[in-house]
């Protein structure tokens, strides 16, 4: 009702329509999106969350990309940026995480033709592709992750859109844990949904896409849940000397695997966020790199909360309150895209 009242006070342009979702369950974002998909008349369908501040040229850039791309390109994911990293250690670490994800990992996977877990906002779709896969799962609390997998299974591709959308991170640990536990619970739902027929999943998505899906979705859940066990085991093995001084062949094998996992895990933990922060022109975020192990310890707490909620409140949507940040950064220079996205003609030129 608050959103409806706020919109009623605005003088909205003629091309903007406010739609009231009819009563019913579930009361979720994907259910509202499915209603919007029914009413959509355009060839492209874009999602912006209420707190988003997208680049002013982003819609035109996406339209130009789709115009030049093959028909199997169904989705473009813009890059999400936390723009108030100076407001505390939690937004700063969130910004560092997003820098690694949207500047390094996602673009790399998409250039390799592999699927990603969509960001849920600043997604640009071909409307017909959305309708072909049946829209969103209204009961999945991380609907973007599920939709990305279904697009891949239907033979569609996703692409990176190098255009920024400014996002707001939670300011308090309580709000952050509620949001992150919902995301991980949705990953659990997505895993269960798409793992019921593994042979069919392999046949439809292909080996590489299936491996990418399991690495991103299953890997996120398992590593988050097992984080304390691995950390404690590594500490105990280091303290008693068995980690680097194995006593038999079995211990040599397990120690070798443990050291390899530790080395590559450390690289995966620190390198993408560091590269992403530099690419974003935010070197100050590098000061927070030493806190990333603590940050992912909090992800572990959120994962165990998600597991409990998956058993007790599977479809409960933990809503995140936005509009609390006080230090949103000024908008950067808009992307013009050169000749690929020409500026619209002025009134005189349009009449000539």
C-alpha cells in the first residue's frame, strides 16, 4: 500500500502504467513479474528493482546489442555496483564481492558461453524467450537463479552488458543475513528442482553448462555450509604439524589435496575481488581484502539459516528494506556507445 500511495502522488509519463497484482499466493516478486509478462507488449523485457539507479543509456545499449545479436541470445545481465561503500565495513565488503562477481567472474563465464546465476535486476530479456520457458517460478525465492538455468536448458544464451546499475547494500548485519539467507535458500530450491532428472539436465543443457551450474549453485551452498568444518580441520592439522608433515601415504594424499584446495581457494577468494576493484577504479576497496575470510564466515551463518528455513519456511520471502543509505554516489558519465547507439533526433530533425 505504501508503494501504491507513493506512485499515486507522482505525475507519471504516459508510457508508464501501474499494475496492481491481484490478491493471492505467493506474495513474491516472481509472481508479480509473471503478471507483467502477461501484459508485456514489447519485444524486450527489462527488470529494475526499486532501489536501482541504472545508467541512463542502458536500455538503448541493451536494445542495440539485441538488434545485432543472434536470436538465441535471450538475456543480457548489466553490472551491479554498490555505490555507498564508504558507509561502513559491510557495504564495503559487499561492494568488493560485487566487483569480483560482475567485473571478473560473470563476464568470463559469459564470454565462454557458460550460464551464470542472474543478478535478479538489470536483466534485459527477449520477451518471446521468457514466454518460451514459462516465465518465472513464483515459489522460488531466488527466481533469477532458476530462470538462468531454464534458459540454458532451453538452448538460449546469456550475455554480459558492460553498463552499470547502482545498487544499495544492507547497512546492518541483521538485514544482510536475512537477504543472504534468502538467496542461498533459493539456490537450494533451484538445486532440488533441476537435479530431479540429472540425465535430462545433461542432455538439455550440455556437459559444460551443467558443470557450471553445479559449480556455481551446488558449490556455493556446500562450501558455505562446510566453511567452519574446513577451517577448523585446517587449523588443527596445521597446529599438530600433520598438514605439511604427513606420516603415511594416505595422509600424504589428503594433505596434498588439502593444501591444493587451500591455495586455489585463497586465489578464488582474493583475486577476483581485487581485480574487480581495480577495474572499477576503486582501489580503496583493496583495504578490505583481509576481512574477506570473516565476510565469508558470515555467508556460512546465512547458509545455515537458509538450511533451517528451507526445512521450516521454504517459501517465506525475507524482504529487504531499501532507501536507508545516506551516501549514494553521484551518477557517472553515461555510456554513449558511439555510433552503435545514435542519439535520438531533435524535434526539427524529426520533422524534416
